[in-house]
């Protein structure tokens, strides 16, 4: 089925070939991807504030991406926001073209706190390698989590890859720049761990 030009929820013609960004977004401009975007309120904020970037939300739950679809037109957002309902690891590994993403945002990925579930965590060495392959030279990965153990596990994945340098993290300046989960955690007073990496080679 053909996507309407203004449709936010994007279904590629094939889930087995790499996306052509010029088909996904009407304008060629830097692409920023929010992996596990949830209800996407931060994406909506950014897409409205930065119309000269293309914003893509990746989320596996249908109800959450449909919220984006409903809210975007009310905010006058159309061309520079899209959502894919798919698993983040698959999207980065198999759908995104090499060296084509300006920045990834990975905020409060599911921590899978039980040891026997660690293998389900998104941030793993192979996934970090896929992030590096699909980032443009100089592109960024932004991370935030409330889970100290998971954070401690993320950092060596980036350090061991060898293609990233750690730089000053992004921090929300206003409540609109917080994700939904972050707002809840901030109210509970939970510490938030952040990191930002720039691709320097590979
Ligand atoms: C803890 S919530 C955080 C949502 C949002 N980033 C925020 O900070 O408010 C994690 C989100 O990631 C989605 N998610 C978890 N694992 C995923 C995966 N492998 N692929 C796509 N979405 C995923 C969940 O459905 C959920 O919406």
C-alpha cells in the first residue's frame, strides 16, 4: 500500500531492503532518529522546533506510534516527521543506509534488570557497530537512562568499538525537552545517567 505524502507512520514497500530516505522524507536534510520513542512527545517537540531536520521515531508498540500520527497534524507537523513500527535493532542493522543518520537518540531503553534477560538489552557491541556504520562521519549517539548498571554496561560497548569519542552530553533545558519517562523519573528525584558519543572513524 502507498504511503500518503503526509502520513507519519511509514510502511516501506519492502522490510527487506534498505530505506531510501528521499522516499521517506520529502526534503533532503539531516536525519535524527529516536529509537524506542514511546509516545513521541519529545520527537513532536523537536520536529516542530527544528523543521530543517528530518525526525524519525522507531517504536515497536503500535498504540504508541499511532499517538504520534494523531498528534502531529494538530501541531502542524507533516513533512519532517515519520515513525516506523519496528524493532530498533532490526531497523539500524537492516533498514538504514550506511553513513546516512546525523544523530541517534536512545532515551530510557528497557533495562531488562534480571541477569538472565541481559541479552535482550538493546545496547550490545553488535548494535553499537551498526550505529557506527549507519551514522554519518561526525554523527552523534545520545543516551540517557535511570538504570546505573545498564549505563555502566553501555559505556564499554562504545569505548571498545574504537570509532567513537565521548563528548559533553545533551541535557534538557526545559520540561518540553524531557521525554515522558524522564519527566516521571525527575518527579521521583531519580538520578539520570547521560552520555553522548561522536563518530570519529569507521
Ligand atoms: C522505557 S520506554 C522509553 C520511551 C521514551 N524513550 C521515553 O524516554 O519516554 C521504552 C520504549 O522503547 C520501546 N522499545 C523497547 N524495546 C524496543 C525495541 N527493541 N525496538 C523498538 N522499541 C522498543 C518500548 O515499547 C517503549 O515505548
